[in-house]
């Protein structure tokens, strides 16, 4: 029996699923696009931070600590955490610090580009798996042109929203660093 015939039999009998491979590759591609936004936004913030004299801006130490974990599994969850810290005033609608005022226009452009690219990835994946995720695709389409500050919040929540609506497209745990910090605080409080 030829290899191609044997492989076709495995696929047709359900022992091998091409959709799982598609899901893993699609999740990996979306994750890479997501990480590119984090990387470019943090690089932009780092460069601008060194030229600002703003005591309300994020501490430079966060960037130094990020440099110590480049290439580790915690890098992007830490980058996500720092990105959220930079944008924290958007969550509670406080006045933005100087750093956020400088980086926000560039972040929005980067995020809109991210959603434009993700839309293509999702359309291809959903078509190949015969799924229709109307709500997700409507949101992604809207976010491609969104100009309000809430776009950043939509970006931060996207990994969880994607997992909720298309569970097989689970991205890395971007909240890992934040969860570790909360767990550490809880543990230190219980030891008092």
C-alpha cells in the first residue's frame, strides 16, 4: 500500500485530523500577529519613556526586567502585563499620562492592522472548518476601523474572546504574569 493511500485512509477513518493541524497553525499565526503588536508597542513606549519626565508614567524598571526574560515562555505574558499597565488609565477613564498620550495613536494603528490580518486568518480557518462565527467576525471587522480608545481594551481581551468563541484556537496564556502576581500577593497576605 502506498504512503499516500495509507495516509488518506487514516484521514478518512478519523485517526488523523487535518483540522487540528489547521487549528494549531492558525492559533500560532494569530499569536505571532498579537505578539508583534505587543513588541512594537512596547518598543515605542520604551523609546518615548526615556525622553519624558513624567512621574505618572510606567517605571523604566519594568522594561529592564522584560529584557532579562527575552526568549523565555514568560516574555509575552510579561509584555502583555506591561502593555496593560501603560494603558491602565483607559480602564478607569482617568486622565492619561504623557507616555500614553504619545503612544496611543501608534498603538491604535498597530491594533487595527492586527485585526485586519486576523480577519483573513479567521476567515480562512472558519471556511476550512465549515464554521460560522458571526459575532466574532462582526467584532473583528468593526475593530479594523475603530478609532476610540476602547480599541485597546478590545485588543487586550481578544485572546479570551477568541478562546470563548472558537475554543480550538487557544492562544498562549497572556494573563499568566498577572495571575502570578495576584497569587503572590494573596499568599503574602495569608502569611501575615
